[in-house]
C-alpha cells in the first residue's frame, strides 16, 4: 500500500502549532488582568500538542517531547496547592495573594504577583491531565 502524501498538512501544522503556542502564552500572561489565565492557556497549549499528535503519530511526538505528562500534572497540582498553603504559613487565608512592583532593565516597572505561581500550577495540571487523557485514548487499540 502506498504511503499518503501529507506534505501540505505537515508543513501547515508546523506553522499553526507555533501560532497556537504563542496564543497560549498570550492567554496565560494576560489572564491576570483580562480573561484568560492558567486554565485556558493550558488548554490552548494542549491543543497545539494534540494537533501534533494528529498530524504526526503519537510515538514520534513523544520521542521528540520526552516528558511524562503524569509528572507534569502532579507538579502543577503541587505548585497550585503550595501557593495556597503559602498564605497560611504567613498567617493569611488559603490562596491569599500578594503583589509588588520590581524594576526590570528592559521592561521597566513590572508587577510581580503570587497569583502567577498559582496560574503556572493550574496550567501545568491542565496540560498534564488533558494530554494524559488524549494519549490514553490514542493508545487504546
């Protein structure tokens, strides 16, 4: 049987995945002040990886991205929970946030908030969980 000619879909996927990754980062970063954040940024990131799974096979993508997504999900939940517990250690309610401003050489006055750490944990948990589910569905033959 002849191998399918999928040069166009593979070429377009390489460009589209970069666009989706960039959009996912934008959603993640803008989530502190606008709609978005760790959850939707993680879903957008996962959709780019799933597009890679669909275009190329899962095994070749897993070979090029040698990450155990169970560990990614566990680290994400751990970061999110520890961010909440951090407030309790400082005698504040669970998930209390604090923020301040620092001066960065290129960016100038920049806000630094502990909510970003929580968003990182949520994003990692969503990425790990969604990709684990998709890989378990894809591996079930």
